[in-house]
């Protein structure tokens, strides 16, 4: 699997910036162009295009660059948009009063505060439907592969993925939990869309079963590190994080169970395991490996 790497860190940052802009441009095309009185369309558009890391589309695009650098970008961009829409839809719901009861997201008031709880729920459902429609209709991909893409997105989103993780966090997180239970909830809350992103890339890039298995391992370890970094950021000010501060107060998280320093060590362990999975997949010096450096910087 040939990889064409940027020659410097600056080149890689430029690559990330270019890919983010391409994702945002493509999202803008897919999302409704609507007048302000169309509340559902406005919520879909504003909530998804709000400034964000776009980490899930980036994982897909960078993995595909590692696996098959000559692959046409448009189908992958469309699938990246589907992942970002699912992520945005999950944030609409996670922030609601019956769930995390958040007031700030990505530096802006949360969707239910801006538009009402009814519009937040309906906008989330509309985004999910739109995302599955995109995955089912990506051009230049054979029917069997599209079916597999939809199945992967279903598994990531449903009762064995994001939904189960949020349920466990809501119903078990306020009580004492062993570390293994916290880790399982984190895995379900954060990792499914990460693994879906790299599995999408593996399908498009024709990766072997061996490579796909290690890409899954990489995405899981990265997702665990990502969630721990998010938990560590809970003590930051809203100006730093763009979210409410102190939402984990009273919750059983790795940070509250072990303390910040031990949590940072867990982050480093997850990132080391992620790097080993990339090596075992045969892309240990590729774009995804370079991306890990950014997560290492955040952990210190």
C-alpha cells in the first residue's frame, strides 16, 4: 500500500485544512438551502456546519489516502458528510435537558435553547435520515458495497453503538462504576463513528481483512483517547472548550476515578496501542500516524 506523505508538519497542517474545507463545502451542498422560517432546515444546516474538528470525516479521508492515494475523493467526501451529520444529530440529542442538559456547544447556545426541544429532536431525526440516504446513494460505488456502508452506519448509530453508550452514561454515570464499566460506556459513546470512518475507507480502498481488523483497533484506541481528552477538558473554561464547564461533576469518569494524571497516562497508552495497530496494518508511517501526533500534543 503506497503512501504519499507531506514532507513537513506544515504540509500536513495544510492538508488537514484543505480536507476540512472540502468537507465543509460538500456539507454545504448536501444540507438544505432554506429560508429562516424553515426551522428544520435551518437547524440541520446551522447545527452541522457549526465550527468543529470534523475528525470523523478526516479519519475516513486520511485512511483512504494511506490505503489508496489515487482514489477519487468525491465518494469519500460524501460518506464523510454522512458521518458528520450523524455526529451532529447525536449532539442535538445529547445536549437536551432530558440527557446532558447542556447550554453551550461549539461556542454557541445549544440547538434546543436556540430553536426549542421539539425542533432539536425533529432536526436530529432529519439529519439521521439524510445521512443514511447519502450512504445508500453514493455514486461510483457498486450496490453490494453501498449496502455494506449502510449496515456499518446502522451498527455505529443504533442500540449497539451510540444509543447504547449514551444510555449507559445517563443511567449509570451518576452512580459509582468500576473502571471497566466506564471504559465500556466510553467505547460505545465515542468509538463507533471512528470505526465506521476507517471501515468505510477500508471498503473503498480494498483493504485486506487483516488490515481492516487493525484499522478497527486503531480507531477504537483513538476513540478511547479522544473521550478521555474530552473528559480532561471538562475543567476548562467555556472559552477554551466551546462547551459547558463542569458537566462531569458528580459523574464516574476515568478522571474522577483515577485523577487527571492517571487519565493522561491512559491517553498515552491508548495512543501507543493505536500506533501499533497502524504498524501492524502496514501504514505505520502514513497520514493517520501523523494525525496521532496531534493527539499526543493535546495529552500534555
